[in-house]
C-alpha cells in the first residue's frame, strides 16, 4: 500500500469516526429535547385531568353542603351541621386551588370567577339557613331554603362547569396530540440515527478490515526486509570488524616502523652531541696554532664548556647545541605520540568482559589514588551515591581516572577546587556527571577536545591530547555516550551515559 493510499484511508477512518460522533451527539441532543418536550406535554395532560378533577370536587363540595343542610333541616341531627361546617371550611381552599390551576388560561380564569360568584351566593344561603335552624326555627329555615333554591344558581353553576370541562377537554386533545407527535418524532429520529450509525459502523469495519490486511502485508514485508537487513548488517559488521582490525594492525605496524628510524635518529643525535666536543675542540686548537698564542692549547677530549672559543665560534657552538635540543625535543614528542598510538591500538584489540561493578567503590579507589594531588592542589572531591552497572571494569577505571585527573589538572589558580561525581538512572542507562569549578572550556572547543591529539585552551599542562579521545572511544565501545557542558572560568561537567546491563552484543561502533 502506497503512502498516499494509507493517508487517504486514515482520513476516511477519521472522517467516519467524526461523523459517527457528530450523529451520536445530534441524536442525543435531539432525543433529550424531544423527551423533555414529551414530558412537558405529558405534564400538561396531567394538569388538564387535575383541573377537571378539581371542577368535580368543587361541585361535589356544594352538593355535600346542600345535602348536609337538608339533612339537618329534616332530622335536626348535629352531625349534619358539623358536616356542613366541614364542607363550608373546605370550599374556599378548593376554589382557590382551582383558580391557581387555571391561572395560565384566561378563559378558565373568567369561568372560575363566575363559578366562585354563583357558588358563594349558594353557600351564603346555606350558611343563613343553618344558622337560623340552630336557633330552633326549623320551619322558617325550610321556607328560606325553598325560596332561595327557586332560582337558577344550580343550572348556571352546572353550565359553568360544563364550559370549563369543554375547555379542558379541548386542551386535553391538543396536549395529547402534541405529546404523541413528540414521542413519534423522537422514535423516528432515534431509528434514523441508529441506522445511520449502523451504516457508519459497517463502513468503519470495512476500512478497519482493509487496514488490518494492509498492516499484515506491511508486517510481512517488514519481516522480510528485517531478515534481509539483518543479513546485510551482519555482512557489513563483519566487513567493518575486519577493516577495523586491519586498520589496528596497520597502525601497530606503522608505529613499529616509525619507531625504528626514530631510534636511529635518537642514536645519531647522541653521536652528534658527542662529536660537538671534538669538532669545536679541534676548532679551538687550530685557532690557537693559527694565532700563535703562547697559551697551552685545550687537550683532546676536553668538555666544550671549558674550552675558550672565539666569539663567532662560541655562537656557532651554541646554535649547534640549540638545534640538537630542538631535534631531541621533537624526537621525544614523536616517541610519545607513537606510544599513544600503540596504546590505542592495544586497547582496540582488548576484549571487554562485562561484570557487575559497584561504582561507588570503583570511583572511591580512583579518588583515593589521587588524594595526594588533590591535597597539593587544595581541592575537595565529593562522591554522591552512584548507580551500579554491568560493564567492563578496566574501561570504566580508565574513563573515570582520566576525567578526574583532568578536573584536578585544570583547576583555577587561587580558587579552592571542588570536584563532584554524581549519578542517576534514566531509561535503562546509568548517567554519571563529573563536575568541577576549574578553568572551563570554550563552547567552540566542546567537540574538538574529543579528537585525537587536539587540545583546547592554554597549553601550560603536560599532555598529548589523547586522553579524552581515548575516553570517548571506550565509552562508545561500552554502548554509551559522553558530552560536555562548560564555559570559561565557570567549570565543566562531563556527562557519561552507559547501559545499566551491557553485554558483548551491545558493543558500540568503536568495537574492533
């Protein structure tokens, strides 16, 4: 599968997931709205039923009151009077509740006012009749009830109640239809959304299956490529190892071949130094004979320093001695460089052996060995708890010895030296910091100091410029890295990251 096809498939998958999410959100929001609307319609339907019940309750209370009055007039029982009093007491709150229930409907409000007026007239009559009957005037009370009941209050009250029920029935039908429509719409949207989500799910499944097949093909291709790559890497590694070994053998042979003529040059230089006494002794004797000096000529084999020479001969002798000194200095430097190359080639041929190492003990031995130098330099060396690891002990000793010695060597004059060795674990690596407050290194020289025979800063300390190059080679062979952070007159921090468990299969690129 091409990169463009993979990108297009990814876009489609993201688009389907986004569309499905948006549809789900839209369905949820719409369903929530319609459910709330249906609940609101249902509550209004319930409200209509409650209003009708309250109308019936009002009529029932008036009939109850009238029945209690008539029973009291016929039998003069106090229970009927008490029942009227209860009906009369409950009548007002029942009408108030009815008015409250219909407060949203102006038509029903007018009907409630009309109903209240008629009912109050009727209840006032009942109150007068009951009050008059309680004085013992039963017959007069019956006549009063008969006269008061001759009007059309009950018919008017019934008509008002019928009108109110008619209005509530109309509202009931409207609200029931609205509720049904909301429920039907919610069901339709839910079904349509579910079908759409199902289609999106089917499309997503098809894309996932295609992606899975493409991934399987890519994994198979990757496995084949890895097998080929491993074969190629093994071949290249073998070639590089052989080439590296050949380079090391070549360097070793060249170093030996260079040392042979160097030894000859050193021997001839010593002979020239011995010939200098003889040459300038003869010059002095020839000069003595030529000038006819009465003084005794210098004997053969005399030291050149004890022979009196003419000024021009003396200057020639000094220049001759100075030239020999330059030659001997260069020979010494060349000898040290050859020794360094031989040392590096020997280290490159050495097989590393991974063993468990207590880093605090290893660094403490190094510090103890440099305690005398630290005391003379007025420096204090501090070791924090260091993470242990599995690695080559000799290589680690050379790495940390070189770094601590450099920290001692390049301290600033007049400032108490502070050298710290710290460590921590990070993602399977042990990270060590060797920090000092010495001269520091210019940023432009941070990479240069790790190159062979290259040095940075003022060259007032002995050295060949191979220490840090050797350290970097060892660190790389151990599968790690080394970096420096430093500024002039602010000290330096060398950071080494090494695998916590190093094995021979994890040797770095400097491995021979």
